[in-house]
């Protein structure tokens, strides 16, 4: 069980020493990431090299976004060559800051205080309430900019709040990154890659990401880069501001083709969601590509703490409405997570008769369906006569509820496809048991992380509904009769809350269900020698 530690109660002697830091670091299993680049001609390898250089700039920029003093902390640690200093530097690099992400953001360096929930997107001397009131006081166009993905909020010379575009806030880094993207665009001969890189370079300078997001949706090349500001979890005040990240990957065309058939099922799934038909999308974005890739290099928000197994982007609701969203599965990361983490968890957590059902195919299939379901269900909604979005209404609660939605409705969708005959019905027990084992993997991320909070909600709901059971020896299992009803009912609850933009309902649900119960703690306590996740070493880049 991960125990919450708060900075306000930490004393100098309570910070981890070298031995403790090494134990904490060992929770991330080292994995060599070495992708075969031989199929790439020399010009494409040059483009890849330029993209990796751009991604390294993203690393430094992300550090600044996490906390204002992060670069100062890193500079001090890099000068400390003592064994303790090296251990601190290693763990700092894993977390992109001096707070242990899987220990509910407990600080592991003295003097750093609590992790700022506003990150470095808002003035350090402001309160959430002050910023929220200011945003609501703005005219519509100015409020759109202030609450947008790609701006920070600062104070002017008169101490008044102002909106600053990323292109100005991060100008030196983005100018250099744009230069490298343009050099990569010159090197490649793949048309859609060239177009995306040119448009993304322009976006770094103009702060308008719409055209480059649309170009990224059309990207179909051997090199699949995702680089720029995307996920909003770091903004714990509102989930408004996008953190920068980079995934530099190579497409696995054969594996991608195996999964592309799922795209054809999306509108039918949307049309049968277990919610009021008025809440369904009459027509989804007309293009939902699926890419299976192998990661060559990751940086920024894409390479700290628990590693991403897949993602669904972009987050701009305008792009999603026009073109849908792209689902990208990181195959080499998923394989490492399954072998290093999930299989050992299954041995400790599941009933003996169910352990054999935990296999890789349902693991990757549910991850895919999770990402597909991000694009289904309520997105753009109407509340109190206003056109708005789920994200804007649920604010800091949105990330947790959206991750829970994608997980649980992913199970609902897989059951629908099995009942339809699109997936082999014989996969049923494997899908549910693999998900159950993976629930403990996700809970170990710590209850300050959106995926872990969302999983606590799901597991507790399934326990309450009898879909998940606990044996006399404390091991968990699936009730095949009740699990389907439980999955459907939670899908309905979450999507209805999203469709109505009901902040109070969401807050009450999470307050009640995002807890670690004793029977779950019993399993988590038995996993202390099992890695929580992986620590990738990018050999190609090195």
C-alpha cells in the first residue's frame, strides 16, 4: 500500500537516504529499448535523428512546466557527486521533479515543499479561486484564450492577470525545436510526414495548433512522431493547460493492420451506448486511424513516472469533431509492462484457477479499446443553455472520470463485440481476468494519478455490484454472471455525469469511491517486490 506523505509534516530526517532511494528506484524495472532501424533509408534515419534532438528540447521545457524551481533543483543535483546526490538525481530524472509520483507526490528532497497543483501554468502567489473568478469575468474570446490548452496565466507590471501564449512563454525552446522539425521535414521523402513536421514547426511559432493536429491525423509514414503540448493532467487546478511531450516511434504496419478493423465498429458502439440516446453522438468524426508503433525515444510528459502504454490524441474537441482521433499503441512498452509487471501481479492477486487467463492479447486489446472509447460518448455538450465541453465543466475531475470511462466502457464495448460475434466469445474470461489483474497494476500508480483514481472507482464499483469477488484467502476473482451488469451500470453512471456536466455529481462519486479498501490493500501489500512499472533506456538515442 502506498502511504501518503505530505510536505508539511516532513522533517529533515524523514527524507529518504541513499539506500531508501535505491529501493524506491528499483520499483521501476530497467528495460533496454532498442528498435531495429535497418529498414529506414539514410535520409529517414537523418530525419529520425533530428526528431530525437527536438524531443530532448521538450524534456527541458517540460521540467519548467512542472514547477518553477525544477531547473534549479536539477542544476544543484547535477553538481552533487556524492552517492546520495547521484541517487537523488536518478530518482529526480524518473519523476521529472523532486516529488515521488507513485507515492502520492511525496517530496524526496528537503526544502522543496509540496508539489504545486497549479504546476507552473499560473502565478505562484495566486489562488485557484482568484484565477477562476478572473477567467469567468472575461469576455468570451478572452476567456477562450485564458482557458485554452496553449497559454499560461501570469501577472503584468500592475499585478493583474494576463494570458501569455506558449509561443512567447517558451519562445527560445520552441524556436529551436521548430528549426529541428523543419530540418527533419527536409530530410524525409514521406509526404504526410513532411507536411506534419512543417505545420507543427509553424504551430510552435504561431501558437495555433489546429492545422498541425489535422495534419497529424493524416500522418501515415514509417516514422510516427507525436511532439508538442497535449495532456492536461499536470494542471491539477482545471485540467486546462497542456504539458509538452514527445513520442518518436516507428510504425509496425503488420500489427496496425490487424487492429484497424475495430475502427469500423465505432459508430455502432456509439449508437448502442447504455445512456440516454440524446447523449450519444449522431455522427462521429469520420476518421479514426489506429497505429501500432515501437518507441525509439520519449521525453517530457511522455517519459516520467509510469510509462504510457497507449494514447488517444489530439485533445482539441474541434479536431475530434472534424476528424475523430488517432489511437497509438506502444507495442514494445506494452510487452515490457506485461512481462515485468502484470504477470507477477496475477500470480499474487488472482484466484489460482484464473491466473492462466491472464494473457497478452486481451491486455493489448483492452488497451486499444480504452483508447477508442475516449472518442465515444459525450464530448461537446449543452449545459444551462450554453454550448460547452465535458472537460470545461468537470475541470480537475475530468481526467479521473475520463480515464475510468475509457476503461469501463472499453470492457462494455468488448462484451458488445463478443455478443455480436466480432470477437471470439471464448475470449470472455481472458478479457475480464486480465483487466482485473491489471487493475492492481494501475492502483499502484498512487491515488494522485488520474488512471489510478479512475481504477479505484471502477474496482470498488465492481466489488459493490458483485462483479468482482474476494476468496477466503484474499484472492480476487470474476463473477461471470454479475460482471456484465456491473460494467454496464458504471458506464451509464459516468457517461450520464459527463453528458450533464454535473460537477457536484462527479465530485460526490469520486469522494465516495476513490479509496483503497482493506481487501485491496491486502493485495497491494503483497506486491512490494514486484516492479510498479518500467524504466526505459533508449539505446538508439544513446
